[in-house]
């Protein structure tokens, strides 16, 4: 799991399904799921 820089969204990596789910922190509901490829096991943000 990783928070965005404003802590408004959580990014959850889903290793088995090969995607990342973006979750709204206020509502705890998924906003979008993005296919990213095989086995995403972590997330990190870059300052740019």
C-alpha cells in the first residue's frame, strides 16, 4: 500500500491479478483499477 502526496488516495498493489487499485481515503471506496503487468508487489512515489 502507498498513499499519494496529499494522502487522499491509497494505491493497493494486487499481485495475483496484476493490477493496482486506487482507493479514495475519505470514502474507502475504489476509484479505479489499472492493469500494470505481472506481480506488482509494492508501490512508491517519486517527487516528480
